[in-house]
């Protein structure tokens, strides 16, 4: 089997230190899920494979992680496309009206699949939080496929013969957007759990959230901890937004396999797109943006529109060539998100054609596998050059985004 290249990327959030829910001792979690009671029929109705044990990475299982944490509780679930672990303790259900309304909508969808789920609970117990994150991940996966025009049937069940040349219709080495292994997400409560996991299984102590590729299983991981977030980010909505931001990037990275990397602008823009669809109030970044002030922190459409009106924004060719997230400024993130938003909003399948061209493995490892030539090929796949793309995007922004 051809294995995906290993990569590690530490992720920057808006802030990082101790989150209130992660402080102190965590009470033991219920041994059996109170909603499905491990009944096979209820698991199938929920869309689950099992609550474990199962393999997580190249050299460890859920049982290994439980033993590693030495009494710190963590529970697991395997869904159709994800393997998810959660060490999140019980918390109050929402601390503002927008969060409560969003949560009620999520719980209504969850209650259709899980018996006993209340749509207006006062608290979210550890198992309910696991179920919510499983639903968020599967909904993001479905959303991604819908916008790029694929279904599960489009992906190979196994890797092609490595002795044969790569075909133009190559779609990867496995059934999960082209990856052999399911996408893996670990959301610990404590930062110490993340550090211990990273030290043992990622080869270094992970004191920040991490995206990581396991080459043997062909699995793309995102691991984080609630205790990393502080101040206005110290809540479940921010934690979920950050998780979906990173998982969105992993979905793009895994598309058609992990042989060639996404250009920075598309990966970052795609992450923002997923995070904002969940809760636009909590932006996360693969770098340190500048000039974050007040409502500007999250109310992006009017800011993008104003920049288009004044024609003050990064040019398309410059954007295609971005390679260092630390060099991106605040406006760069807004423009990257908006241009991905434009592509995914087009009704003609442009996003799928664009992404297929970006992830074409034919040029992997060559000089043509650099961000700028890769981006130009992707534009050509949707019938545009840099000037044409800027013109089409600008017109769409003025038609779509409000002035304030």
C-alpha cells in the first residue's frame, strides 16, 4: 500500500492557556453510554460502528490511550468516517442566547437518532458531548462532499497497483476522501493529556493543538484540549469551531490522498469556512494575525466588501504563492476565506474541479508542485486566469456580502 507522507503542524489559536472546564479533577465518566446503552440496534441507528476498542494510529489503540492517561477519563466512538476520542467533562448547556439556540438545533437533530436526548438540557454530560462532536464531524464531512460534488461511492476501496503509472482519474488510496484510514479527532479536557499523548505517540510533547499524519494507517489526526483556550474562547462553541477549522483542513489535505499538499490560501480559507459555518465568533489561525479588534474579529463579510469596494486586498497571484502562515496578516485571512467561500458557493461544481486540480498527484515532488503553478492549473480547470478569478470573485462579493 502506498502510504501518505508524514507531516506535523502546530496550530495557533486566538489564545492559549488554562480553560475553566479543564481545571481540577475530572469526575469519572459513566462506563456505559446512557443514550444507546451499547445496544447494537441503537448504535446502528446513531450511525456508529462501536465505542471501542479500536485502532487510533500506527502503533496504538483506544485501550493504549486509556492506560497512558492513568485514570483521566476518556471515551471513544467510531462513526462512518471518523474515530473520535473525548475527555470533555460535564458542563452547563450554553452561556449566551446564540449558543443556546444553536445547541437546541443540534440536539433536535441528535434526538432523531438517539433516544433520551433532551433538546433543552441544563447540562451536557460527557457522553452527550461525545455524541455532539460525532454529529458535528459527520455533518462537516457531508457538507464537504456536497460542496465538492462527491459521494462515498466515488472513492476507491483500496490503493491502486503501485507498479502502474498514476492515472489521471486517480482518487487516492482509500475510501475516506482518498485516505485509507478514517479521520481521527482527539478532544482532551486537560492539556496534560494532550502532552502525554503527543510525547508517546507523536514523538514530541504537544503543548499546542496538532494536525498529524500517520503514514502506516493513512490516518489524518487532529488532537487538542479544552484547557488550551482562555477568556472569551473558554467555551464549547469556541472549542468546536477550532476543531472544525482544523478538521476542515484535514479533509482538504486528505482529498485524493495526501501525496501533494494544498496551497496555504486554500487550506487556511477552507478551515475558516468550516469554523464560521459553526460559529463565526471564534476565528482560529495557522499563524499570528495582526490588528484584531472588537467586532472586526468575527464580522468578516462587511470588511471584505469594503476592501473590494476600495480595491485594497491581496492580488490573486500573490495569494496563490503564499507558503508561510506566519507571514499572513489579518486581511489575508479574510480574503483567503472569502475566495474559498466564493468557490464553494458556485452552483456549477467549480469548487470540486478546482480542488481536484490542486490535489492532482501527477506533479507531486516536482517543481510544478509548488503553490503558484499548482494554483494556476486549478484556475485553468475552472476556465479562469488570475485576472478573471479576481473579477468574478469581486463581483460576487459585491452581490453577496452586506455593507455592515
